[in-house]
C-alpha cells in the first residue's frame, strides 16, 4: 500500500520525494543514526527532568567546597564558587537546546516565507528579495550575530534574535529554488486554470511541497545552531554570566585551566549533543545525497 | 569566455556586495543600538557636551539617514572606523597592529586544514565503507561537532601541559624578542633576519592553534572531497582510464582528483570565513595577539566601534577570498573558459 503511494507520488528526478518509509528504513539500518537518536533523546529527557535529577540547585553556592575535584558528592566537581558542576551541566540542557531549536524554527520559518514569495512572484520582486538575502550571507555567520548582539546588548533573547537574523538566508535560498521548480509543475497550472487566487496557490499548493526539504535542512542544521549559540555565549554575548549555559561555563573554566572539570564537562555536553545531531544529519544526507551534495 | 571578460564580470558582482556590506554595517551601527552615541563613546565622554556634539557632527547624526550613510561611507573610505572605547586608539590603527598575527595563523591553519581535509576525504572515498572510511568520517565529524574552544583546551592540556611537545600561549616565548618588523608575520620576519631560533620558536607557537583551527575546517573540506571524488570515481572516463591499463595511482591522481578537487576549491573559500570566526575563539584561549583576540576583548567589554570595525573587515576579507576563488576557478574549470 505504502509502496504504491510512494511510487505514484514521487517524481524520479527529485531526491526529496523518497517516501518517508523509505527514509526511515535507511535510517534504521545506519548505526550512527541510532547512536545519534539515543543521545539526542537522552539530552531532551535530561532537559525536561533536570530539576528532579540534579542533586543541587545550579546557582547554589557553597564556598567551603569550592574547586573540588570530581568525587562522590560532586560527580563533576565544583566551580570557583562551590556550585555543583553536575547539576549545572544538567540544567544547561534547559538553556541550550531550546535556544538552538528557537533559532532553527524561527530562522527556517522566515527564510521559507521570504524564499517562497521571492520564487513565486519572480521578476523584480524576486531580484530585490534575493539581493537582500545575499547581503546577509556576505558575513560569516557568527560575525554578524556578534555585531547585532553587541548592538542590542548581551542577553539570551538578543543572542537568539541575532542568530535568527543570520540564519534565515540559507533557507530562503533553498526554498526559492524549490518554488521555482514546483511553479512549473502541471498541478500548479491546473490550480491556476481553475481560477485559484495566488495566495491560495502559494500557501496551499506550492508551500506544502517545500515543507519536507526545509525540515531536512533544519535537522542538518540544529547541531550547527547549538554550537554557534554556545560560541556566542562563550564570548560573553549570551545569557548572564551566572547562568548554567554550557559555552559560558567553558569560558569561565578557562581561567581555571588546571581545574579541568570546570571546562571539560560542559564542553563535552555541547560536543555530545552536536555530534549526535550530526550523526543523524549525516545519515539523512547519505540517503538524500544527490540534492544535498555540495552544500554544507 | 576570455579571462578579461570573466574578471570584469566577477568584479561587477563584487562591487554591490561590498557596498551592501557597508549598508548592513551602517544599519547595525546606527539603527540597531538604542542610542549610537551611547554605544560609541566611553562613559566619561558622554558628560562632555563638546565631545558628544563633535561625534554627532562627524558622523552626521543630526542629518537624514541617507546623508548619514554617505558620511559613514566617506569616513570609511578614509579608513576611519571610529575610536576603540577600550584601547582608545583609532580602530584602524588597532587593526593594523593585530592583523598580521592573524594572517600568519590563518595561513598556516588553512594549509594544515586543506592537507588534513583533502587527505581524509580521499581515504574515505577510495576505501568507501571500510574501516578507514569510518575512521576518517568520525575524525571529520569530531572536527565539525566539537566546539573549537574545547578542542583548543584539550590540545593545550595534553600536548602542551602534559607532554610538552608544542609551545603554549602567545606568539613567542616570553624571553624571546620580536623579530625586526618587516611584514609583521613573525616566521617570515625571522627568516628574513636569518634568525633560526626565533623562527623555530614562532612556528612552534603556531602549531597548536593552527592545528585546532585546521581540524575545525577540515570536517567540511573532507566531506566535500569525499562526495566529489566518489562521484568522479563512478564516471565512465575512470573506467576507460583503467581499461587502458593505467596504474591505479595514476588513475586516481590524474583523472580522479583533478576533477574532484574543483568543488573543493569553493569550499576552501567558504571555510576561510569559518577560520576567521574560529580565530576569535582560538586566539583568546591561546593569548595570541591577533585580530580575533582583539574582537573577543571588544565583545566582552561592549567596545562597539571596535566590534563593527572588525566585523566589516572580516566580511571584506571573506568577500576578497571568495573573489580569488572565483578567479582560480577560471583556471581550474575548463568549462568556464569554453562556455
């Protein structure tokens, strides 16, 4: 049943149109994808139940126990103010994961909208929108984010906003390309010929076909968003210094270089999560290679 | 298409981009902060009505936006990017002082990075789906997944503090003296001065930060090399080359790599942007006095003029490098010359 529908609904020249079940079949056979999924689910789980899991409050200072090496009481040691590193690392998941997701979701929505409109209206409107988009791509990602956050003032909301500003252009480019392709399909022409209004054609006929590719691009991108957010926060342009944000904790840990547990554990938290997302992304990329090859 | 026409077309493409960068920088500098005067002047100058007035006059803040932009552009063309709040020097002078160190680091890093990335990619592609492929891909994944500051810290702990096989922070050991200033690149200056000790010392200080940056950019380079080479390997002309009885090594290097490396060149241009970004994080960890550490310090101390100056500089370097890549393309890809 599903195989028949996948044959009839797919156009052979487009790599996006592999049916969902085929994608899942390949994903399940890729051990790295499974490892990635397990780690991501684990971190999501930790983020939700961090308050219940952590033995101490992440902000609770205990100066008598400052800079303890990892031990039975403090599994990952304590920092310069005697705060429990283990609790802080667990709570950090509550900051970094939602921040990364927020960047991706907002960035992809804005990018999809801009790209879809540009591709659909064509002509001068398309030109203007795409030149505008290219301007934002002329800056290396974090540089523009850095400048925007510096202008707005360091704060977690501003960091996310700055990242959304640098994140949407790549989605706009991809979606515009897709819309251009879909626009010439017969079913779009059919919608035109029965007199459907433009907005209906764009939002009901064309856009739904762009959702899958945008979601895949987003999956490939989450790890990157998390790492850039953590870097911004490492530089001091994220949440306030006391908050248990991973990047921030690493940058504080640098001043206590010999107390390796202060930077190693939060650093590993970022690395494990990003790596897990990249495992999944890599698996997806392998399956959908023809279209994604050459993009990073 | 002849070279001159190609060159002119690329330049015509770059000009609006450069202008666009100045527009975006202008918008961030003047439209985004709640009060540009507040953001650009140190606190003690804010009470001085004369200084505030002079600043407003210089950047045309009391004029309409278009004129403000033209003033901004005019100042910029004279190399005037304002005065750093933290160092109190013109941003231009600060950049001139710190840029050579970064150019030196980035150049060594890009050489390491290309070598590492291309080698991993070739290994992966030739021995696809073997254990070598998996190991090479996991190294590449570590490069893109581990935050570059963590790589730097682990490198410092193991290679410098534990094993002592590379030099640590800074550009030279504390007891060494800077080589006489010619290019500002310590290794080159030391060589020009025939000062081998300084050269060795400067290079040994470069190894660890450059390797960290190289690992960071090699992930993407190896991924592209792998998929590009895999595609080329499946081409008919590869089978023909083998059928002619050419040695496998010759087939891979002369027929395979030459064609596979064309897309890799593009990625190297794009990686240069990552490299500059990585240097902000790396240089601060290695106390390496380059533009990245300058940017890091400016960011942590809200030194807005310095942040904007360096951002624009990096964007311009990025555009410049990609322009060079486009030019290289002309020589690498015969399709452009013919088509």
